């Protein structure tokens, strides 16, 4: 009887391993297919943001010509939503710098001076965005000291990976805020550039702004599929 039970168990083990086990080659193919699909989706979203058609460029130019209120309404929609706020006050407005928003702004500035911003001019800058090897986040930050921007730190997080900025711009351009001399007395537009090769546009990410380390920080959710 004992031998019969052992034989049945052995047969069951062999059956389950032969029927349910996934061959190694099949597992590799599944993993490769998943990676390929993710990369394809990432490129699709990336192209939607940075590879604008002539019609999309014309739409951005037309938006700028509508005037300040229309431009501001669009820009507000581009602000990254806050997912965690340890500062509670003086939270920066954060955006991904995109060719569409750049063209819309450039068109507005030209229109405000009764000048034309042409499709040819716009395509020159759109091509720059298309060929660049980095992405740039713009933060309108506030502080109470004229040199506060020098100690601010920003990182980009996706999954369990943390990326440091490749370049930081704007720290020397601090100016008085509208509330000066009351707090926050100063404001600045800061730009943080990150390597584009590290980004999977199909997955959510986070932009973390640290006014004074983790204890005084704001975290923004980055959903590339919702950015224009």
C-alpha cells in the first residue's frame, strides 16, 4: 500500500510539472514581449508630448494668440498634482516643460507686442525638444531669504530608482515676490533637467521638491499620459 501511495504521488508530481510548468524559453519570451510592449507604450506617450504635428503646433500658436487668460487657464491644467505635502505653505507650482506649452507662451509674448510668431519659428524649437536627451521640469518656487534657491534640492523618482538632476538652472534669478516684504518675500523659476533615457513614459513617477530636506518637502505625481 505504501508503495502504491508513493507511486501515485510521484506520478502526480511529474504530471503537474509537465503540464503546469512554463518552459524557460516561454518565460523569456513572455518577459521580452512585456518589455517590448512597455517600451512601445512609453515611446507612444513620449511622442505625443514631444513630437508635435504641424496642426498641433498651429493649435498652440492659436492658443497663445487668444490672450493671457486663455494661456493661464491652459498652464494651470499643466501643473503637476501634489501627492504628498510636508511644507503646508509656499508649495511651488511644478510643470514638465513641453514644446506645446513653450510655443503657446512664445505666441502669446509675440502677440502681446503685435508681432507674428510663425510656424517656421515654432518648428525650430519643437525640433529642439524632439532631439534633446533630457526632460526639464519648471518650478515656480517661493522662499523668505534671497538665497533660498541655492539650498533647494529636487529629485525625480520612478519605481525604486531616484535620479539626480543633470543640470539646475535659475538659482541666480531670484526676485521679490508680490507679497514682499511679507513672507514669502522672494520667488524664482527653477529648471531641473534629467536624462530622458532613464524615463519610462508609460509609468507614473514623482518629482520631489525639498525646501529643507525630506522633512520640509512636496511630492508631485507625474503622469505623462495627462501632460500636453
